[in-house]
């Protein structure tokens, strides 16, 4: 929201650095959720893919992405419209040259390195059980080198959305929705898993192999999101250090409310509480509250979470039944749908004065329209071209055998495999 970098006190800088160290817990949490919701024969592949895309994203962002994102108040390319300049992309130096050894710019650079990796993990959930390791890394190059830094400049780097007053404290748009729309593009390009849909188009249940991993991932994600939202609000919204308590309260309340909403709805509809949808609801609450976590009241945080949890349950079903989208990790619903809701909610729940609400709500709608009308076609088009050059989906034999054995040569659970020597030894 800030058009110029905030002047950080020593306390704010120290707290921000501590919060940044928590962000990898969010990445670990999402990786565990994706692995647990996939099939057991792809579990090691899912975790290794998470490590590889994080590494790829960090290196590409270091090389070019940070320069494209830029920072508020720094050099940027701009268009002049209506007698006013509107920044559209940063003009920084590649390879993080010019970044100070301390202060705002170095903290923002570290935030970007960690946040772009978190965004890159999101599409892994939608492409689970059928996305080649090399292809996921190649797609991450596009995300970290262009799509993410472009929108990050608009929202956080002093770009035209920031100039309008766009509100996104913790990355609901830049991280969650950009990652979620990339996930939607990937699942469209890859197509559904074999056996997911009947010849009549009806989806079949392919449950995740380990609910314990999924639920453990939720705990780790909460710790990571506390750091993500707090650091993002300090760096890009310019809040004072004392506001981090409110941010933590809103983050916890939204996640808990979303999980309970999913639990109640699944219990009422199916007669049983669905663990995977409750976990998805928990992450959706975290994604949704990121936009306005620094400015909304705790009661509003509960509302954001309740609606996010409900949206996930119905969105997962609607995407499968109506659009034929096979999203094993629920990435599209959890990150894109819930993130969009969070941006909209921040517009009318995050206004600091009654007169600010209509304008802020309109600006948030402009940001949402930009994500759906520009970022989605761009990320789909780039990945479609990548798929034309080198198919992203694994071969039929690899999907049948499992990506662990097919691409890594070893399974995550060797005890579940039958070895002939076990029957010959006395």
C-alpha cells in the first residue's frame, strides 16, 4: 500500500528479520500438505519437487526477478496517462546488485527470496501425481522470473496498483492468488489423473495417502504465516512494530474459523468430518486473511476465515463437477479462490475511516480484475508454450509406476513394496 519504503526503526528491523526466519515453516507446511494429499508412490517426489522449486525460484529471483519487482521510490519504467506516470515494471540491477547490507532493501530482498519460493510450491499441489520434476522447475523459472515480480511490482514495488492504494499486507494477491492461478493453469494443461473421471465425466475419489502429514503441515503453515503476514505488513504496508500482535491474532482467528467452518459443513453434508477439507480450510483461512491482516479487527478476521472455509468446500466440488479440474492438493480453491475473497474482504473490512470503504473496495476490485484478466492468461500462455516445447506430464508408465520409482529410482515407503528376496531368506 505504501508508495515509498517505510522508515524502519531498529526494533522493526529486528522483528522483521525474526519473522522472515519463520517463513520457511510455511513452505514446509505446504509441501507436507501436497505430499500427504497425493498417492503414496509419489510422496518422495512431491517433497523433492518442493525443495527443487524453492531453490529454482530463489536463484531466478536473485538473478532477474528482484530487478523486475524493484521497490517503491526506486527507478522503474512507467507510462504517462492523464498527465501522471504509472509504474509498470521495476528497473533495478540484476543479481541483487545495489542492495544494502542492512535496512529495508535487504529485508525486502530476503522476503522476496522466501515468498517467491512459497508461491512456487502452490502449483505442485494441483499437478501432483503427474507433473515431471524438470517441468515443475522450468515452470518455476517463468513464475519467479516474470509473473511473480511483475505483479509484485504493481502491488508492492511502487507500481500502478500501489499508487492507487491497493491493500495487500501479507501477500494474498502476490503470493497466494498468483500461485493459485498458476496452479489452475497447470492442472488445465496437464489434464486429470488417470482414473479420476469416468467416461461419463463423473469424478472418482482418489483420497490422499497420509492425513497425518497433511495435518502436521497445517501446524507448520500457521507458524510460517505468522512470520509472513507480520514481515509483509512491516515492509509493504508500513505498520509499526506494535501492530504485529493484532496481525497474529487475526491470522490465528481466521485459520481456526475456516477449519471449523469446513468441519461443520462436511459433517452436515456427508455425515462425517472430512480431514482433508478441514486442512484445506485451515490453509484457506491463512491465505484469505493475509490481505487485510494488519488493518482489520479480530471480529472481521473471524468473518474472513468462516467464509474462506465455506468457499473451499464448495469450490473443490464445483471445480471437479462443473469444470473437470483435477486438483489433488486443492491449490486452486485454497490459494486462488480464498485469496481473491481475502482481497475483496479487505476492501470493505479494512477501511480505517467510513469514507475510505467505497474507494478501497473499488481499488481491490481493480486488483482482482487484473489478476483474473491479465495474470491468469499470461501464466497460462507461458506454461502452454512450455508444454509445447517439452511436455510437462509424465509418461503413462511413470504415472502407473509412481513418480518416486520412475523419476527418482526409489520409493518413499520401501516397506510397502514386495521384494522377492524376502521370500527366499530363512
